[in-house]
């Protein structure tokens, strides 16, 4: 599998990129002719009134801070996890099952969703994050005025990509391996190359032994002039050559 590459790992790199963008985009937002509101998963919020400027900062409610911190911690851990798992799959797609990476990916996607859902529930009644003028209008939930943005939707997209990628590799695992494994003819060429290398090494050993005695010795008494190390190497190479010849005979 050294000469061919599997590119399924790109699926999870893409999910990493999507998740990375969720950190810089608002989770929910509101915009109208007078101004805009942007609220992030981190609990950071900004109010902009056109013509007057922007006021921003982190929400001070302890429950909201804990929920936001939990969401951010999980997202950052997921980013590092996706990088590590993607690299491992790039090295060898067989790690998907051999190292049980499929389960790590599924757990990563599930854990990514949990704090996001908790964040949504927690903020459902958090009208305190809105300006008093908006609260006075009778809104009971931020979702009645704020619209979900990529910073929130992207988390679900990322998890969906991970689940889909795992399902795709799981269902096509055998086909993926078949594409990577060498064909019968490629394997035969490889064995022939190894066999030729062994023959060259055997010839070199015989040549070195004969040159030490400055005379031509026939092969029948070659073993008499080999050193102990050369004899061990010579025997080992002959054994390998016999095995290769047997395999090549079967493959004809």
C-alpha cells in the first residue's frame, strides 16, 4: 500500500475546516435598518447601532458563561482530535478499523453536539442578553428575534460530515482496500525484482570470496572459502530465493 494513497481522510479535514469557521462566525444574529446584534458560542456579544457605534463584551451571567465555556472547550478539543485522526487515516486507511478510529470519530461528533444543544436550551430563555428596548417589546425568547447563523449551524454540519464520512468508509472499506492493494501482475513484478536483487547479492558474495584467494574457484568448493558471516548470509539469501521461486511458480 506504499505506492497508492487513500484520500478518505480529506473528509475529516473538511469537517475540521467547517468547525474552525464556526469559531469566528456568530452563532445567532439580528439585523435591521437601525442596527445589528451578533452573539457567539463563546458568550461574546456585540450591539451595533448604525451611526452611533458598537458595544461588545462577554455576557456576565454565570450560567451562560459556564455553558459557553463548555461549548468552546469541546469545540477546541474536537479540532485537535480531528487533526490527529485525519493524520492517522492518511498514514494508513486500515487504522480506521485496526485502531478503532471509526469509534473515536463517532464519539467526537456526538460530544460536539451535546454542548451545542445545551447552549441552545440555555439561551432559549436568556432574554437578558437583549437590550431593554427589545425586551419591552414583549419577546420571551432570543430565538423570537435572533436568527441562527453559521457559528451555530456549522457545528451540526461538521458533525453530519463526520457521521457521513464514517458511514461511507464503513460501507466501502473492502473496495477501498482493493484499490490500494497491488494487483497480481504488480506483485509478480515486485517479487521478480526482489529475486534479481538476491541473485546479484549472491554473485557479489561469491566474487568477494574468490578475489580474496586471487584465483578462480568453482562453485562446488565455494563454501570452503566463505567466512562465517558470508556463509550465514549466503544460506539466508538462498532460502529466500527458493521461497520466491516457489511463489512465482504458483502465480504462473
